[in-house]
C-alpha cells in the first residue's frame, strides 16, 4: 500500500503512514546534511550514498576517526558521533552513552561495535554460586576465602561488591532480596543482567584507540595505534577511500620513520622486520621522556616501574601519551607513570596499589576504594 490511495477519480485518501514517513525522511535529510558539514570541515566530499546511518548499535565493528560529536537529546545524556571509517564510509551513530565517549574528542580514533553480550564476571560468579535459585553472600565468602584469589585479600569487600550489584538489579526487578543472606536468582539471570546493562549503558560499545591524530602518531616516540597495526600486519580492512587511504599512507610514513631510527629493517626482498618487543620498547622510551619532563615541574624525581613490580602511592592525575593513558602515582620521595585503567578513576587523590604486568597494571583496591566488577 502506498502513501496515498485513489478512492475515486480525483479523490485521494492519504495513508496514516504519511506523517511518520515524511518525518523520518526529514530526519534522515538532517543527518545527511550534518555528515556533509562535518566532512567539509575536514576538507572532504563524499557521495551521500556511501553514508551509513545507525539507529542502533552497528552489527559489525567500525574503526575510524571522529569528525563530529554532538548531543542526541536535550537532557545531555546521549551523544551522536560521526566517524570517518577505514572502510571508506562515514558513519553516523546515535544514542551513545555520554560517559563512555567522554574521551573521544574530534580527531580521536575509535572502535565502535555491538553491545557486549558476555556479561560481567560478577554476574557469572553470582550465577555459579546460586544453589536452588538462591545466592547466599555468606556461602560466597566461605568460597573465596578457601580459594584465596582475591586481590589484596579483602574478601569481605569483594563479596560486598557483588551484593551491591544485586541491589542495583533488584531495583530493576531482575532479582529478589529474601533477607540479608538470601537472594532469589532467576534461571536466566546472566542474560537478563547483560540485557539490563545494554539498555542502561548505551546501545553500542566504544573504545578509544588513540587520542592522537595520524600526523602526530607518525612522528611520536611512543607505541602508537599505527605501530600496533604495523606489527599486526593487517591492511586488508583499509579501503583506499577517505580515512582508509589516509591510514595506509600514514602506516607507510611510520614504517619509514621506524627504519630510520633503527627500530625496523627493510630486507632485500622489500619486507620489513621489526625489533623484538617493539611496542614495549617504544612505550618505555616515551614514558621515560614524559616522566623527565614532568619531573621538571615537581619536587620529586621520576622513576620508571619495572615489570612485576608492586607500585603504591597517591594517584594524583593522568597523562595522555601516544602509547595510551597513564596514571601518575606519587610517593613522598618519587613518582612513577603506570598504565591507567577505569577502575581507579574514582580514587583520584587516594592511596592505590597495583602490580605492573605485561604493559598493564592489576590494581589491588580495598573495600573502601571499590572493586572493578
């Protein structure tokens, strides 16, 4: 059935679908104009037929550069991103959780994908501990004490964090609190909890791959997103249009720089080999440089943290490097830079402890500092 039907010669009846259809067409036109404006600001023109407009989370991952970022609603709770993808297509992704895209500035390189259906580790632990559809914190406490695997040995705080999770899910109508030591858990608990998180946290997952633009990455002394792509050796996802072509060119320039600095070697057959542990080496260089620069502004010296070392001190701030985001941890006589993780975000100005392992940090946070779920 069309949007209008001729009931008699010269007499037409408008379909009830006409108004919503016209509204949708108008909204789509506004989106296309917004995308064109963002592209023109980048000095680019693209065929609107290549535009991808996502009303929900994309079915497959999108990797690209953020070229526009604006509010999706008047309450300021949702954001829209326009991303120039390495697949040669500009993407418009609406309804994203503002908190998750806070660091995705214009020019940042991001990865946007489907909602995470794996669920939280804490939800899986609750489901595994439930007996006869009932979860008992006291039983969980006995189990973790027996296993002895809780970071920092704060068993009470670990189990209490699971109870706080259940309180949030109770308010959502997913679980029922029987008494202080009994929670009724439905058979499909993990699935419903994951669906609840998806609904609350935005329809798409987003990860900031680099806050540095391509030009800055080409000349950086740290372990950049371009370096990770070079080491991985994958170029098949780069469509030779728009940002995909720019990434290909930047990778070639970065490769030449690594060769010039002795971090890579071009063989007679044209292939390039990279020094062992290239990414770790580049990250160590950048951390050492930035640490020395920061030391000039502080009253204490910088000291690098070795792999396997336990780092403790006051979390005083962050530093954004081409190798990623780093936490500044200070003691009375020195400070260090270690890879940042979201779990310590709420502990600025507080004492933190973590173990440096393989380019990351396993933070050991006690009951009063919160645990990552």
